[in-house]
C-alpha cells in the first residue's frame, strides 16, 4: 500500500506557516500532513495547548516542531531576555529520541535564525555546556542532563515560551516523572506559554500530568488501529521455551533471509525483542554463529557504539538487531520489515511500542510474537489493550530448525601445580635461662635459677606474717 493513503488532503502550505518554514518542509520532501499533524497543527498554531495520543511513526515530531518554531517566530522574545535563557524546552525520555528531534529541528529551521541544541548523557558534556552558555533558542534533551546544567546555573528557564513533553507515558515508565515535575516548576506559568504533550497512551496518570502542566488542553487521539490493521501483519506462535530458538531460525529461513549479508546491504531489517540481557546475548551469539549479520542493542552499549550500530542497521549492513526494551521507542530506524517478540512483553503498552517500529508512515511490516509458558500470561492483557485477538499460527515441524552447536573456545587447561617445598625452618638459638651462682656448703658453685617471682612480679605472692 502506498504511503499516500497514510497522508491527508491537508497540505502544509494551507496552514498558517511562515515562508521559511514552508521552505524547510519542501527541502525535506514534506507536502501533506499526516493525521496527527492535520489534527494538532491548526490547534497549536492558534495558540491552543494540545495533548495528543499517537504512536511512533505517525509524524508527531514534525507536528510539535512546526508548532514550536511557528510560535517563536510569531512571538518575539522580551528585550530583557539573556543569552543563557532558551525560548523553548522539549523534553524526551531517551537520548536517542532527543538526538532525532534535534536533527529534525535543524532540518526544519534551515532557513531560520533560531538555534537548537540537544543535551543528553553519555558524551559531549563540556561541549554541550559551552553551547548553552553561548545561547540557544530551542533546548532539547533528557530531564537528567538538563537538570544537571540547570543546577549549575548554566542557564535558566525564565524566558521559556513553549514546552513540549514527548512520549510522556515513557517518562513514567523510566522513573523520570519527579525530574519532569521539577523542571515544570521552574517554568513560567502555563497560561503564558504554549504547551504540547504527546504520548502513545492517555492513561489516567498521563491525563493528570496534562491537566497539571498544560493550560486547558485540547485532547487529540489518533486511532492507531486504523493504521496497524491495514499495514501490519500480526502473528502469534504458542511455543515452548526450549523450541523458541529453533522456531526463530525457521522463521528467518521461511522469510528467505539468507545469512552472510555483511557485504551486501539487505532489504530486511529485523528487530528481535528480548526481555533479559542474558537471553539477548545468547540469541545474538547463536545468530552470529549461523552466519547472520547481527548486533546487540542493550542499555550497556555506550552512546557512540549505539549510534554506529543504528547507522549500520539503517544502511542494511546489519540485518538483525537483537534488543531489549531500551530500543523499543525513541529510535529512528527507517523501514523495519519485521518485529519479532521473542519474549512477550510483560506490559501491554510495551507491545504497542515494540511493534510500532515497523509499518511506519504507511509502509508494510510484520509483527511476530512467541507465546511461551514463561510470558504467555501477559497475552490476555495485550489483546485487551490493542482491542483484538492476535491471529495464531501452528508451529509445524518443518519450521523448527535446530541451531548449530556453538564453538567451544579453547581455554588453556590449568596444569597441576607442584607444591613448593616448604622453606627450611630457621634455626633459632636455644632458649637460655638467666642463672646465678651461689656458693654451697661444700664450697662449690652451683647454678641456681632466678626466682620466678622476680620475673613476673604480678604473680608474686606477698607473704603474710603470723604471730604465735
């Protein structure tokens, strides 16, 4: 299905956008709005606060960036604004998402004089700090790093005119809500700024945050089912834990994904989600042993290496990415063809976030899940949350391919160590006792030991006198 069916009839040039912003959109190849853009942009451009529910890949980033940039162009800063006072604050739960937002912001503001900066942990601490001191207009980042600089008085938030909370539900999941509320308390009153919030779900706690930090927000919901049902194929296999690895290899073979693709870029981009790092390492090692170009993405991967892996995955040099939920959201990976839930997520929301990596922006994709005895208990919650049953396929014998044994790495056999001969005991001089000579009755000298009472006076016994 072409991506045109995913777009609306509303063109960007029909909205109240400046010529510079329209030129940036044209340079990026954007002409028509997606549903979330068509629903939220008219409200935000008129100054209305918006809380939008939309999955990843729906174009929400472009929606709030256009709204923020247009608001800053329409409302010049105060003459009292200082260089270290950003005019817009965009908060994201992960550094990958912050980086991607900053890239999109740079793209859209190509013909503007507004400066943007992404601050996040993992790298560039002093460089980011120096840029903040110099002065920027749009501050994008994760709550932790922003608070770090804020408490050092590198910048202040007194001149903020627009605020965006992206993936608000993820802020709760990652435990950032206290940091988020701290930053919101440092801002001007909600009535004096433009406030936008986007979330994959509008749970009661997300709605509470919206009423708390936004000014009379307008709630907008984009039904993800209309997008997923037409463009994503979902399958579920009920399989035992011991057969999951064999089933995975069988599915890769069935999908005609040949091994040894490191030299030739592949059209396949497969994300395999695992619940634990230990299992992820095992799967990655097994697939590598089978000849697949595979990489592991977990929370332990340093930022520089993570960006390298994502680039190789996007270019097709890596065909399979084995990931924990750290990669479920916030990563901009184009054209993922398959998402495989090797382990069913324990949270129903995570299922939506995982499969949201494929079938994005109108493209087609497959979401395949394994329901083993360890994680199948969450299936009912998932199906209730997404509003439909996941079609079940049988596990046929020809679909199970036994993995090749992993090579046993040669390890030196420790030789039996001979006991070292005990060192010779040092000969000590014989103990001597102090003696004194006393003349005897026959006139000869006879050695006599000293009185022990004088050697240990504490034990001396005081003689008692008697009378009689």
